C-alpha cells in the first residue's frame, strides 16, 4: 500500500522532467492524478501511460480559469482533491542584470514571474476550497536558487526566493486545515525552458552537454540526479500519515551544494 493510497492530486508542469516523474511516483504510491501541462502532446502521453489513474488538462498556469478547470477536473473525475503540486516553471539560464537590455529584462521578469510565482498563487487559490474540504496539502517546487545566489540569474533567483515567502504566508493563511510546504531540488536534466523575452524559449537544461561535469565538480555527492530522485520528498510532504505536523517548510535536496564549503585537497 502506497503513502498516497486513495488520494487525488493536481500536478502542474506534468508533461516532462520533474513534473512527469512526480505523476509517475504519485500513481505508484496509490494516487490518482490530474496532469496539468500546456503541451497537448505531452498530456496525451501521460494519460496513455496511466490509463484509469491519470486525467490530463491542457492549459496555462498563468490563466486563472485554466487552474479552475484543473481543479474541477479532479473533482469531476475522482470526486475530491487532496494535493496540489505547483511545479511548472521557467529558468533564466543565469541571465546577468548588467548584460540584459532593460526592455528584455522587464518583459523577461513579467514572463518568468507569471509562471514561477503567479502560477503557484493562482493554483493554490483555485484548489484551496477543495483542499480545505479534504484536509489536504500543497507542495510547491522551490529550488536550489531559493537559498543560493549564482545558480540562476537575478530574475530566476528572485522568483524562487518568492516561493519560500509564499510557502510561509500560505501555510499561515490556510492553517489549520491545509498544510503548505515546498521541495527545493538541485541540479537535474530537464526540459525546463527560459522566457521568450530573453531569447530562451527553446533552450533546455537537457541540451547542456556539460551538466554532468558541472554536477561532479560542484556537488559533494558528485552526481547529476535524475528527476525521479527528488520525488520522494514530495510524496512524504503530501502524505497525511508521514507529514501531519509539517507545514511552512522547504525541504532542501541539493546534492550537498549548500554545504560544499572549501574544496577538499586532492588525496595524497
């Protein structure tokens, strides 16, 4: 019996990378899932793999009505909603303030914050009533950049610091019936895109050939995890039996990046 047996979840950004891994893991733990993604092709692929346990919704997390459709789909298909996982996101690929033209910076900020912050806020708003009825929970995707500078650029770093603020504020507002937490993953190979305003709409982490070497150099664990490696923290936080006393918390799982300190000298 899984940790989420009988639960119903909405997962945003569910078509690829970490979102897809979360759908797979939640189903394995006994949950039924609404997979919310902007790509119809990817939504269809997720549904095809998990017939009877996953229903897809094609939509945009920055659009209020699309978030409401995802929640309504959970209730109409499965009768309830227990977990909202806000995971859809954009990355800015380290775009530096001084190197970015001011108009591109302004539009890039609006585009990225609309997904990384407003998308979470709208999703939780749409789900709050149903989660209150089930005594459910929210799990948001924070980031290594929620605690550390230099992973992304100024816009991405600010957006992920904002997620920490959302977790704390919403945990207070939605208590005592709904728990709100986040997971802050580290490096992984995913299909996350950048803002079109910064010319990054087709760029992905998966296309970076040196990502494995970067992880080996900067992470004490010296390995680039697959997205599935991070999913256990989401399962635990979503589980009533295993995180009943946990709210307002961000779980860091960064391969040791935050504690790497000075590099060790080479072995003699």
